[in-house]
DNA sequence: GCTTTACCTCAACTTAACTTGAGGTATTAG
DNA sequence: CTAATACCTCAAGTTAAGTTGAGGTAAAGC
């Protein structure tokens, strides 16, 4: 009963988000609810994990659009199992590693490049980082619009490795 | 002559940004220009490094506001030297390290937490990461609004260590 | 049974970091 | 000298991820 009778308010409190955020996630297709006789939202308990996973993914810098696409890999009819979630998790771990590696490269070349003045030159490792990542024929691109939108992961093919 | 006679177009092309971006950066106080007789912007060559450093900092996830504050530490009257830039760089390296460490913690606890269901619980290491970072009396906070604005670094005290 | 919460919808506002466009002036190439 | 660029200003638009508020209904507490 309480298993499929969560109200927005309870979910919001439990997950530490606003009610409006849950409404918003629903319009984005990230979570789902059914309505009771009085047109109020009711949730199954698994919404809690969904919201928590959304929050965790956001901390990794993954956009809602990419999260939605990742969720698309979850079973549609049955409630996702632990294995389903772990699969998702492993996928994101790969992205997280790529992201960490990217920041490490940035860190390691930062002082040298800022100091030497090569930053505005064509052969600077920092300056050309995007170009390398975005090079054609070089496998799926991991980071999208790096300089523009705060290192968000690309929506269109999040999860590809190599 | 060409040392202080860079036009917006030339700077834009050299730095790989739009002219409108340079206008924008100027309104934000990130770069400066003088005007020629016909009211057109002219730049000193050091604008190239400034723009490049802005771009590098953005790749680290540092906001323009924080970048502006960091630039405030640069000399106002003379053109910044290599040492000036290196100082800035070292400051950001510390933030970059903190950011990398944060993502590593997230990665290492991700699969376990997503799988075990603790994500929505109070004792989950991922779920409570923000709280730990934001705990009072625990030294300066490094990451701000982590879950909200894609891990941007805090504006108000960017650069503080430990 | 009534009053306080909790919900509902829908539109508009918020911030960051830019971009786009309109209407007009300067510079440059030939 | 003139046509093609390049610039100028200022206002408005864009995206992500929500938040805020108005006007109205449902459910819960006592």
C-alpha cells in the first residue's frame, strides 16, 4: 500500500527536492506517477531510487537529457532490479573516468601552458583539447561543447566507450 | 604597433571565439579595450592570453564570476607577467585537484550505492556528499550548489585552500 | 464540519553565458 | 571613389534546470 501510494510531498521530503522539481521531472519524462480519484499524483516506491540516481548523475555533470536517455535502457514494464541499476551505474562510471582523466590532463598542463604563452597558439595541449576530443573519425566524442556548457556530457551518445 | 592594435575580429579569430563573445566579456569586465578615432575597439596583445585563460578556466568548470575575481589579483597598471599568470594557475590547480578528488569519490561509491538502494537513505556516501562538503565549522567549502549548477566552483571564495 | 495543509495547473521568472538581429557607421580593397 | 567588409549599440532570444506565484481543489486533523 505505502509501496505505491507515495504523495509528491512525501517523495520530495524523502529525496530532499522540491515538489516543483518532481513536477518538472515528470514533464521531462524522467519519472512517472498515477493519479488518485482527486487528480493528485501518487508514486510507486521506485521513484525514490530514480530521483536519487538523477541527483547522483547530476553531481557527475550529466545532463537531464542524457539521464533520460540512460533511463530508456531500463525495463519499461517491470520495476528495475538491482542489476538494471548497476548496469546503468557501470556505464556512467566509464564517463566519470573519462571526465576525471580529462581534468587531470588539464591540471597537468595548466601551469606550463598559462605561463609559457602557448595558450593562444595552435599547438597548445589545453587550447586544442576540444579539437582532439572532437576530431572526426576518432570514435565517439565524449565531451560536448566543453567550453560552453560546463563540461556536460553529450546527450546524443552518452555512454559510448572508447 | 600590432602590439596594441588588435581589432575585435582579429582577436576573435585568433582565440577561436565570436566577436560577440569579446563584447560580452568586456561588459563583464573580463577584458578591456581602447577605442580608435572611429569608436572601434582596439586591444593590447595581452588580451589573447586573457581570453585563452578564460577558456581554460571554463573547461575546469570555473564560472566567469570566479574568473573575474581571480583576475582581480592580477596587476592593474602593468601587463601581467608570466609569474602573475603562474600564480593564478597554481590557485586553480588546487581547485582542480579538489574537483578531481570529488569525482573520484563519486565514482568509487557509485555502483555500490546505486545497487544497494542506500541512495535515498541518510547514510549514503553519495547522497550525503554535499552535506559533508557544506558542513559548518569544517573549513572553507570547495564546491557550491553541487547538485544544482553542474559543479561550478563557488564564486564567493574561489581559490581558498584547506 | 470546518479549517488548515497539501495538491493541482499554467504562465512567467531566474541565472549563466552567450547569440542573433536590426539599424547604422568605419575601414579597407581595388 | 565606391563597394564590400568590419564594427558599433542595444534589445531580445536561447538553453538548462528549476523556482515562484496566482487562482482554485482535495485531503487530513480535530
